[in-house]
């Protein structure tokens, strides 16, 4: 601690100024979107976190594909700031800020202090992706911290005397990272294989190598016990496996992952950040042995994307890409410097500034727009009207009433503080054509019949259903009949009339076709306490 304090005091004013500018950039990229309405993924996680806080195992009572790490994160944020729906985003931003600092430490350990700040400056806008795709709070934003903590421990250990506690800590943080996302394995495989190989080539005997590996395994086991102990006590490990492994195995082959999507994402990145594709090539001017390891890390990060159609999967490549780009900036500056008659100390900072400006200018329009304009520009699903409709639902129900969202907008349940009668809080597992879909539909039908919800919110958006030609038809046939026999249409949020959306109550059949969200109330239900 004394060493760290001394290093902080020794920082020159130029580096303090750079860090201040970096903090301001971070705020500029988040000020108008941290409190944007929740999207469906955030609603799904937040709903599961609410169950967890109450001691209820989410996977048994809320079908969610994501591993437990992100649910723990949301639960912690909601415990600290329960009155703000965007509190998990603030926690995610803290995680990203800490991960950015870790990247600077890694760059300093591996290549010297002149690489640290440029890498940090590049990583900040790169995490957001062009057009600020990632204003929402996803698992990738959280896992960057334990991921880079694992890598930082490895980088520190290889420059200092290897300690068994380093291996234990690395194993612990590696498993913490895995419970955010299982497909992170290629990166850790490279880290630990390289680490073990370096131990071997540095003259450590087989007993020392085995001991180090066992310490890493021990750290991982401790993390597993801490993170899955709750689910083991609630006999929910089978449900965790079913949702996060068995279902995702089929989900990977459902058409959302392919080389075509990877090519499309790379084309989008090239159109915005062509400079970042070119800068790492400058490393060839001054190749270094360790560069190949970091190129391997970038390749491993690309493997973790699985060629996804979703932008957030590509967050994992950004730290390693930023580090390689920073190395390219330094290599280019050294190459130019070698051709000059006298040294120019400000050349490398100038090149870094130019590259960073070229990266940031893509997001500049978003930085200066108002919060309302940002939200409107990112419209495209019912998440904008969800708070208003949730308020209507809360007024029609009591806290003990079940509410079912027919679609994939569980953020409505979060806003209204209501619970679903079925664990299928999104329609995706019911509609995506997998061998499990029919069984899931039948289970959801049984749940609705056993516990008829006081209110049903029907989501008209096709994107909220992901209905395929091969989707089993049973659930839709049941839902149409269930609504017709037991429910009456109360009102809906009209978006299809060419004007700004608005709530209408009551609505007719023609207006129904213009609605994104329609609310149905159970016929002949006893009155609920109004909110």
C-alpha cells in the first residue's frame, strides 16, 4: 500500500491531467444514457436479482440463459441503491473503470509506462462500440474486471517471483469470470498454458509446476463453492445447468451465431474505426516477443464471440485490441523519430491524440445530444413505453397479484414490482425452435392455468417473440383462447398512428393493431388495492 501511495504521489502533472481527461470522457459517454429505460435483457436479469435478494433461486422461478455472475451483480446493486432502476448500470460503470485501470497496469508491466495511458484512453470509447450500442448493462461489462484481474496477476507474477498465492488468486478470479460467461475459456486456456510453459522454461521442476497448478485449481474450487453454494443449498443446480448450458447448446445453433455475423460486425467496426485496424500493423516496425502472446489473446477473445449477431459479445476483444493499438502508436512514433534529426518528445502523445480523436468522433453526436433524444434515437422495441404501461399495471393490481407478460419484456414486471405466474418471463425459450421448446410451452400453459394472472400484458412486437416457422404452435393457440375466454381488453400503448406514442383506454380492434403493448384484465376478478 505504501508503494502504491508513493507511485501515485510521483505521477507528473501531465499524467494527472490525462487521467482527469479520461474520467471526463467516460462521463461524457454515459451522462445521457445511464437512466434510459431498461431493455428486455436488463429486465430479465433485474427480475432474477429480485428473486435472489428474497432468497429464491432464480433459475427455478425465472428462466434466464445467463450464468449467475450477472444476477449477483444486479442483486448487489439493488441492495445498495434499491430506489433506482439504473443502479446496476452504475455498478457496471465502476467495474469498467476498474478494468480500465487494470489494463493500464497490465500495459505498464508488459511494455512500460508509455503504453499504459494510450491503452486506457482507447479502451474507454471502444467498450461502448460505435453509436454507443452498449448503454445497457450486460454481463460483458461486469466480467471485464475479473478477466483483467486474472491477466494482471499473471503479468505481475511473471515479472516477480512466482508465488503460489498468485496462482490461487488467478484461479479464483478466472472462475469468477466464468460464472459471468462460460465461453471465456479460450482466453484463460492461453493464459494458464503460457504461464505453465514459462515456469517450465525458467527451470522450475515438475513438483513446483504441479503445486502451482493445484493452487490455481484450489482457488477455482473456492470460487465455485462461494458462487454456487446458494444454488446447491436450494437444490437448484440442475435448473442452473438446464438454463445456462443445456438450452444454450441449442441456442448456439438457432441462427444467431455465424461467420456472416462476424464479418458484418467487423465491417461495421472498420467503417467506424479503420484507424484501429491499421495501428496494430505498425508493431511490425518494432516487433517484440510478447506481442505474439497478446495477438493470441485477441484471437482468443474473437473466439469467445462465437460470431454473434449481438454487439455486446464483442466487448471482450476491446481491451486486447486497445493494447495492441497503443503498441502500434508507440512503434510508429519510434519509427518516425528515428528519421528525424533531433528528438521530438511530444510526437507519441500527438499520434495517440489523433488516433483517439478518430475513434471518439464516431460517438461525438451522441455525447452532445439530450437524454430524451438519445432514448428516442435508440427506439425499436417496447422498452420505451414499458414504464408507462407498468404504472398502469401496478394501478390495476396488488403486490400479491400475478402479472404475465406475453412476450419478452420482463422490465415491465420490474417497474411494476410484480411477479410472474410462470418462470418463463420471456418468450424466447418457448419460441426458438429447439427440442426443448414444446416442453417449455406446455409447462408455461400449465402455470397459467394453475395461477391465472390478474393482468396479462401482450407484446405485439415480433422481435419480442422471435417466433419462427418451426416454433411449436401450441402456446399461441392456447394464449388466444385463454385471453378470449377469461380476459377483457383494457387498453394499450398506440404507436402505429404516425404520431408520438400514447396510452389509450379503452381501445377497439382497429386500435389494437396499432399497439405495441396491450393490457388485458381477468374477468370477474375481485377488486385489487389501487396504487
